C-alpha cells in the first residue's frame, strides 16, 4: 500500500484594501497579468477541491500567525460535506506570536475559537525554525520547540497537542485507522483493477513476435468477427457483447424497408397519379347523356386520361384507326415510375450505411487494437469498393428493367383487373344489362354499344377512342401495382439480401479465407507488435503481478 504527501497551494482571500494583493490571491483584477493570476487561482482552487473531496485523504490544515478568517479552507469546509471530520489543524510559528495574540492561538489549539469551524481532530501547535536556525539539527529543533511550549503562555494547551512528535503520532494513528476502515474498499478496487488488467491482456492476446503467433492472432479475430457478423445477420444480438444500438442490423434494415415501401406506394411522388376508376366513370356519366361530351371531358379531364389521349394521338400514325399503340402504355408507365430510382437509391444507400455502422462496432470489438484495425481496413478497402459496386450495379439493372425493357407480367391479376374494369365501364356508363340476352355487344377493340336509347334523342354508346383510353387506363393501374410490388421485392431480395447482406457483406469479408492468402511480410504489417504495444503489454503484466501479489499478502494477513 502506498501513501503520498501532497502539498496543496494555500487558498487565502485577498485584502480588499490592497488591489495588488487581491490579484495575487486570485481576486478580480484587470489586464493580461490579472487574467493570468485569476486563472492560476482557479487552477489552484480546483486542484485543492479535488483532493479535499476524496474522503480517503487525511487533510492537514496548516496556518500561521495570520488573520485566520482570510483562509478559504474554512469556506470549503462548509461547501464539502464531512470535510471538518477529516481535517487535522496545525498552527505553525507559535513562537512568533505578537503581543496579545496568544489568547486566540490558545483558544484555537483548544479547538475553542468561535470564528473558525470546529475540527473533530482538533489542532496542534508547532514551532518552526527561524532563519538563523537553518544549521541546527532536527533534535535541536525539537528541544527548542519543547522549551517554547513549556512557557507559561501555553499552559492551558494540552501537552499532547503541541510539538512535531505529538503531531506525527496522531497522524500515524489516523493513518492506521484509515487503513483499517478502507481495506475492504481497497481490496475490492484491487480485484477490479486485476480483472481489468487481465481483460486487457486477453484482448491483446499472446505476444505477436513470430509469424506463427501473428497468424494465430489474425485467425482469432477473424473467427470472432465471423461469429458476431453471422449472429447479427440472423438477428441474434445477444451474441454480440455490446449494448450499442447499431448492432441491431436486421431490425434497422426492416424499419428502413418499411419506410421504403411506404414511400414507393405513396402516389404523391408520382408524376401521373391514379384517381379512383369507378368514381371517374360515375362522374363522367353524370356530365351528360351525350357520349360525344364524354370524349371531350376525358380529353380535358384528369392528367392521366389527358396524357393517354395525348400519347395516343402522337402514336396514331403507327397504328390502325380506332386503336391505341402499345407504346402508349410503356410511355405512360415510364413517367409514372420515374421516381422509383431516387427512392430506391436512397434506400440502398441507407442500408449500406447501416451495415457500415454495424461493421464499425463489430470490428472494434473483434480488434481492440487501433493499429491492427487500420491495417485490416486498408486490406479490406478493395473488398468494400467492390461491395458498393455490385450493390449499385444490381439496383441499376432493376431500374433499367423497368425503364427500358418491355412491360412484361404473367400475373393473372392483370387480366382479372382488366375484365372487372370492362364490366364496371359498361355498367356505369351504359346502365346495367339484364341477365338474359341483351342488345349489348362488344367488338374486338373493346367498343361497347347498346341498341336502345336513353331518355334523350341520342343513342348511348362508348366511342372507340374513349373505350380504348379507359381500357389503357385500367390496364395501367393494374400493371403499375404488379410492377411496383415486384420492384420492391426485387430490391429487397436481389440488392439488399443478395449483395448488401450477402457473402460480399463487409462484416463477413473479414474472414480466415481473406487473410490466409497473405505472406509472412504482409501478415507482419497487419498483426506485428510495435514498441508501444510491447511496452503496454509489459506494463499490464507488471500491474497484474503487483495486484496478484497484493491480494496474496492480504489473504495471508487475513488468516492471522
């Protein structure tokens, strides 16, 4: 057990009548010199507070024949709880008292001076050497001190409260008492320090001074990295010894995937959003009974219908009259899905960031040594670049499939939705048919006609152009829904699962296979120990030995 004596700076309040003294004592002043003095005073005060606040420290409050009320230590006693219980008062230079000052000195040594706080350990009086006594021995100093306190002025002071010998005995007694009361806490601290020391040595591993030891060290952190990475990718976060929320990779990716789905399904991002098809038909039928008015209303109606009319007109020269060229569906779909790329790119970038954040946590656990981590990151830089490239390429291919290739689906929902839309179109615009034979007939282009007349003079029918526009509109909504969810699933499976979280994932790339191909020189650059690590290992081993020896001594003493 080690004991140290710390000589703290004196803390004295300045005299308001002397500005210069105020500055030197840490009071307010002006100018650069004053500022420096205030800073020094603040440092001294903070230093003293730090030591005084430690309840294991024995505090000697040393004062001389000055105005004791100027001493800031007495203010600190009121601010720091229990400080007066740990302070031993020392009144120095008792032989230099002035005429009449012996009264307050005697009261102080009797612990009976009302102007200062009461100290549980009381006060001790000392006589210091005067300048012309610098050559005398300690024994001579002690004799002169004893002679001083034998004088009549100090008769009211107890003899065990005067002299350096009495003070030394008392301090030694308190030191022993402090040891006895602090031993349980000290032993607990030693055990904790020993555990920390062993843990640090385990993290450092064996000395890496040979290729064999270096290769073993690399294989160790690779296996640890693989174990934690696989657990994280399976959502088994309890395997990872960390409370950092960044290790919950699966959870974070799922949250971001849900957000991606919501953004993709939000029609507010669409250039030509869909409106309710049935409501559109009902609104169209309520405008007029004249079908010719319907054509004009649709041409000037919601943006999607007007856009279909516009594109059909542009492509009219490449198809027979009364039909809509297949390119129209592709053009409209391209515009409607043009926002997919931006949303998907942000999603993929965010997932890659989640992986990199998780990777940073895991690699710090697997490789505590910052130098080794830096070298491993250098080796893995090319792998990380390829990981980014493959994920971005996979996403680009999916976007190209939706923006450059023909519209393709074998989902039966498309035909079912188209048939349902045709039925709604006829029933809403032309009126419900009887369950028996009706006069309604449908031509191959989707035209729907009815031989009876409405209440007006005009026959009710749907023109070929309008029929085709409504037909394309219904097919577009069905195909867009199919393509949307197909795209979301493909991004989730082909980009995220296959490339970002797949075999090329940075967390899985730190593997034995990667580092087994390195030669001894490359391996030494990664896993070799430098001088700082060697010194750190030696220091930890010395501390471990000292802590172990201290505990062994304590066990022997405890059994006595």
